[in-house]
C-alpha cells in the first residue's frame, strides 16, 4: 500500500524544469551627428561709484538686448547670472562693478551671429559660443543607434547559444543608456564693455558647426536553455 502511494505521487509530480543559463552581453553603437543649434553667451557690464548706478546701467542694457533679441524670429533668449561687487583699488576712489549674462540660441546660424554682432555693437561683450544638437535630432539618432546595438546583442547571443549547443529562451533584462558628447563652449577674449556703442559696427562672429558623437549602449541578460 505504501509503495503504491509513493509510486502514485511520483507519477503525479511533474519534473522540475532546469534553471536557464544567464548570459550577460553588452554592445554599443555610435555616430557623429552634425550639430544643428548655435548658442552664444554675452554679458552686459558696468562700472560706477555706487551699486545702484551699476545695477541701473546693467538693467538698461539687458532690457534693450532682450527686446532686440526677442524681435528676431527663431532666436531663443535666456538670461543667466547677475552679480555686483565693490572694488577698492589702491590710491583710487572705491567703485562698484557688475555684470549680467544673456544667452541667445537658434538653428539659423546666420541670424544668431548677426544678432550677436548687433548686441556687441550695442555695448555687450561676448563670453563664449558653442554648437549643440537639438533634442529632436539627438533622440532620432538615439533611436537608430538603439536598434543597431540591440541587433548586435541579438547576433552575439545567437552565436554564443550555438557555440554552447543551446537555444535562446528569452531575455530577463535589457538596459539602454545614451551619451551625447559635445565640445566645450569656445571662450572669447574678455574685454571691458564700452560706455556707449561704438561708431563702427561690430562684425558678426564667425561660426562653423562641427559634429557631436551620439553613443548608445545596451546591456542584456539573455536566458539560454538546452536544445
């Protein structure tokens, strides 16, 4: 009776499936993508015997610069840092100095550089210039590169499974990461802002875009099982 019960339990209990083998693979894909957005950083500077006069002059220049920049179609405008501090040069009366920053950007490089030249003519000094990728451009490149990296993972997984005389049962986890490598902002020569606009028009700065490297990495845990 007992032997018959044990035999019945053995028949009724299914065999435990073998645990799958986990193979972790990593692949990447990258591409140099033409930069399609220009950023120019400028600053309004002022020096005066007191802080109020410095701030008033900076505010006047910034208000005029912002209004001028907003009038240019397709150009984005953003203000940055604003500071004032007191200076006490030896043998001279104390004075106050301050500055505020303004960044203009756009995909029409000619419009951005022409505006930058006009703002320099109006008394602002240029701090730097850089190119970047639009978010839409970067995402489109990432989508293509993700497919490439995933295809490489699949190919390697199939090759490894064949070498081990196994087959792919599925994927336990897939991790995707993207990096866009941008060159640093080009620094410009520092100079004191003039008290008034120069009689000579300031030339537009030269701007030539480069390429940004977009890289996507994929790591996957592949489940393998016996054929």
